[in-house]
C-alpha cells in the first residue's frame, strides 16, 4: 500500500534530514560530517558545529592528512577535538 506525501512535507524533509543525518564515523560525544572526501569532527553541541552548519568551513581549523577512517583527512576546529575523537571507541 502506498502513502501519499505532500510536496511541502517532502521538501521540508529534504532540507531538515541532511542536517540531522549521522555518518558511520560518529562516536559518542562527537558529530562528523564528510565533505569533499574529508572527515570533519566536532564536539556534539559545540558552537563550532553550529557555525559549520550555518556558514561552512571555519576560518581556523587543523588537518591531519590520511589519519582518519579509510585514510581520510581529518579536519576539526582544534587538535584537542581530533585527539579526543581518536581516543573514543
């Protein structure tokens, strides 16, 4: 049986769901985003995550080339975030 979904509901879901979508790389206390083959790591609920979602790549960030899952480059607002993320199982 098929359900009908209004166009407005479908468009709302298309806008909201990507922002809420988890990646397979999320760990407890962290939110990750994959952009251009790079894994961005943020502390859950951080102002940096909010800024990233609103404005894109932060002006100040650190990169660790090839140190992420599947050899991805890790990017984060600071080394402390990457260190904590990597230490979390």
